C-alpha cells in the first residue's frame, strides 16, 4: 500500500497530537469515560452500512461504555449537506460523522473540531489529517465488480482496455453522483494514470459502451449487478463484492490495477452536543477492538496490526497497485471530474 503515500501529509503525528489534543482528552482515560457516561449518548452520521457495521459497532460501544449511539445512515454527500445545514442554522445535532469527502468541505465552514485520538498514535501518519480534523477508520478500494452468471469467471475484463470490448456495450453500470465511488471517481482515476489527453481519449471510447449512470450509492449499483440488471459495475467497493459472495450472491470483484483507494474518515463536529462521548467514540473505533470490528465485517482496517480477513482485497503495491486520494484531494478535484463525466457521458 505504499504506492501514492508520499502525497499524503508528512506532518509528524506526534507533533499533531501534542498540539491539538486537549490535555483532558488525550486518551480514553477514566476522566473521559466518566464525562461521556454523564452525557449518556451521541449521534453519529455515518456512511457505513447499518447491518454490516454501524449497528454492531454501536452495540459494542454501548456494551463497553454504557453510552448510547444514535446513528443515521446516508451517503457521503448527504452526510455533508446535513451537517452543513445544521451548522449554518446553529442547531448541530451530529456529534460525529464519517465519509470519504465530507470533512474537507466542512472544515472550510468551520464546522469540524480538531481532535486526534490517542489511539491514532498506532496508525501510519497517512491515516491522520496533518491539521488534526480527521482520522481514518478504514480503507476503501474501488474496482470493477461483475455478475459471475453473466460473465464467466476467467473471461472477465482484466484491464482498462478490456472494458472497451464491444461485448460489454450496454451491460455496464456505475453511480452518477459527484462521488469518488461513482463515475467522477473513475474519471479521476483514469486521468491520474493516463494523463489529461490520453485519459480523455480513453473516456470518449468508454462512452461508446453506453455505460448506464444510476443515481444510487455504489452498494446499490453492485446490487443491480447481482440481480442481473447489468453484467458489470465500475468503481464499486471491492469488499462489498466479497461480503455478498460469502452470502451466495453471483458476484466477484476484479483486481484491475491500479485501483482507486480512498479513506473513510471520521470527525467530531465543532459544536457537538455530546463532545466527550464523541471523542470517546473515535478512540473506540481506532482502538484494536474497534479495528477488529471492521475486520469482522469484511472491511479493510487502517491498523497495520489488524489485517483484513481477505488479504487479497488490500493492494500489495506490486501486482495490485492503488492510486490514493485524500479527502482534501477529492474535494479539490471532484468538480473537474464531474464536469468531464457530464461532458463525455451525458
């Protein structure tokens, strides 16, 4: 996973921790636990799938600390909009929120608190914001996924050129929202690996395949592939294919290299109604126990000491490479990627 890491912030994690963490909340110590228990609850706006991770994580935290977790599930853009509206109205309901891009935009609005969990000291510095506004909880790798009943395993497209085969015309789908896990994210990946001129030329050829844009989340795009509506999906979370295949669904993912890698990051809101509970919750998710919950759900933990159950999901930097994009890079480049997508594919 070393590919692309040099583009991440190089600030010392120890320095960030020393500068940004309030002395009274530097660890999940008894004082923080007591303060959280006094608050009694927190509200979590999450992009994580409820049954797969959000509910089990909330229940584990409640069992450990006796603090209730109220969770609301939405995609990353909707989470950002909800926090933004609450903040501007002076009526913040969320204590913590996660996603792949939300934090970058909300930082600019002054709606995110600076907080680096003590447990983040165990993580590679790439997984902690240099300014202290977010910490990664898990890694997402975005790849194609396919229906194994419609495309025989062993004949699936293995590289970007294979996607241009006429036999796939009208059989490919992707999300249409302005998201890293939708068409614009795929556009960004192509431009990153091919360059502007060659990338645009490739995308114009791909447009001839009549790729269907669906206004749903990547998980739902994959669900439509599983149901046979489409044979192939682009830019889906590879762990979602593994989760579904384990339940008997006719689906697999393709280690098309390089893939797009993004971080799911979590933050505390600036005006959190339950700030101590929020900080304790971040400590929990980044702890070894919290990271094991991600592994149990077939996600990719960020803790180097907690490898995923299926190690093939994680790029090795050699046969399976990845182009990483930080939340700030995605926020900066998304308007351009979206404009190219709309120009070429709509």
